[in-house]
């Protein structure tokens, strides 16, 4: 199972360094997951870097994602993570969402240094395996 934040998912729709790595991981994964807030982040980032056609491709794929909704429990857990792991708000929501998923076969894809560190600190697999 693969959880992606926007810094990872944008690489599917816009050619960037490590795009091939994300494409391979998505091809191998049994499921793709993302927090609902990732939709907003990804649309914006893809539009800025890749334009309307790239956004359309993302929107066509969105129904293939297992979406973790933001509810009270997730928001409260994210708030705790934001403080304990010194994460920005949206990164804390991504980490809280990933932690809802079964961890035995989970990889979290992120190119955000703080989030990557926090994911590893929770004992989850990361893509890339190391970052900055």
C-alpha cells in the first residue's frame, strides 16, 4: 500500500527529479491512499507546474485513491503530531492519515524533509528511503 503526499504525487503528473521512482512505486502498489487535503494541494501544485492538461489527468485518477477524510479524531491526532514532531499543519494531517492505515505493508511517499523524518520516526517505510 502506498500513501502519497502532494510533494510525491505531483511527480506523477509533472516531470521532476524522482518522477520515475514515484511511477514505479504506484505501479507496484496494491492501493494508493491520500488525505482529502492532498487533493487541494496536488491540484494547485500540478496546475502551477504542469498546467490544465496535467490537472485533468490527476482529476481522472482521483477516483482510484483511497481517501482518508479529515474528521475530529484525525484533526486532533494531527495537532498532537504537529507539536511532537514539529510538523507544519498539512504535513501533520498527512502523517495522521497515514497512521490510520495498516502499517505492515505501508510505504509513505514524501519529498518533504520534516514529514519524511516524522514518518520514519513512526516506524513506517518511506519513499525515498532517505532524504536530505
